[in-house]
């Protein structure tokens, strides 16, 4: 089983893999890095038009007591979702794409997946900075913005643990990649992102609260939109889900990765 210390010894390799991924991602693209901002902006715009205008969704009053902008209410949760889904998809692709390297030389097989996580974390950081800039422009500012750091850290651990397991499964059974795409679509609408959990019937609210991502999206909205701290229950949910996912995923990956590498 690879330990964090062993992975840390290959930090230079992880950095090089991450840089290679970033350079190749927008290679021969006229807009280049702007696509990393255009894609989430278009997604935000579509959801705002469909749910905020066509379906008449209304955002609650923000923490400053006067702002009521559905797009920013939605954006706060979308940052968390984009980080989660991006980490899952990148983990699957990074492990499959590193087959040539893994079969020629030794290094902890987690390294390519950590490199993928680094690139997604950079994207999430950019989106968070844009969210902060808009909040400042609208006068909705508080020290609670710093809580986004531990929230996204825990979310990264949660997503990465799942990604380790799914990355293994995708090598053995290619159907996993297709199922993940479908599963993420279902999970998106099963998480209060484009809607508030308050509009859901009480019985359904109890079910939605069992969804770990509900705690993450709620906490991001608390920190950036409502300018308040997440509840202790939400912190417990995030910490518990992150720990179980990361430790469990790492254990499963370390145990079965050597066998799966032979199939790459």
C-alpha cells in the first residue's frame, strides 16, 4: 500500500504530470485558458435562464440583507459541484492515460491521479476567485469567505476517494466510465444546486440531507452567499464523508492497483 510519504517523494513527478496536462489541455486552441472560464460561465448562464427566469426560481436575501441574485446563489453551489465532478472525471482519465508510464517504470500509481486533482483544484480556485469578485462587487462581503478553503479541501478528499475506486473499475470494466456520466447527472439533480432544499417536501428533505454533497453545497452558500458559518452537523457530515471516502478509496486502490496495471 502506497503511503502519503511515498507519494510525497514523487512530488516532482506529480508536478510535471500536472504541468503536462495543463499544457496539452488547450493546445492549438485559439482562446486557450479562457475556455476554463467560458465553460462554467455558459453552464451558469443556462441554469440561470432556465431555472431563474423560465421557472421563476427566487434566491433568498443574501447575508448583506439586500442582495437577491439567483445567479450568484447558484454559482456558490456550482463551484462545489464543478470541483466534485471534475475530480471524479479527471481521476478516471488520469489513471487510464498513465498506462504507458506505469508499465515502463515504477512510481506510486496514485501519482497521476494526484496530478489530475491538482489541475482540477486550480480550476476550482479560479472559479472561487471569480465568485468572490462578484460578491465584492455586489457588496456582499465577509470573513466567512475563508471557510471556502476547508470546505473545498474536504470536498476534494471526498471526490478523490471515489475517483480512486472508479478509476480502478474503469480499467477493468469500461462500462464504468459511461455509468459515471449517467450517475453524475442523476446526482446533480439529487443535490440542492439549482433549487433550494426548502422548496422540497419535508419527507424528501430528509432523503436529500443524507446526500453528502448536500452538506458541501449548503456550506458553500452559507460561506459565500449568506455570509454565515455552516452548522456543526454540516461540518461533521463533510469531515466524516471526506475521511471515509479518502481512506477507503486509497485502501482499495492500493490493494488492487498492481493487478489492474497489468491490464493497462
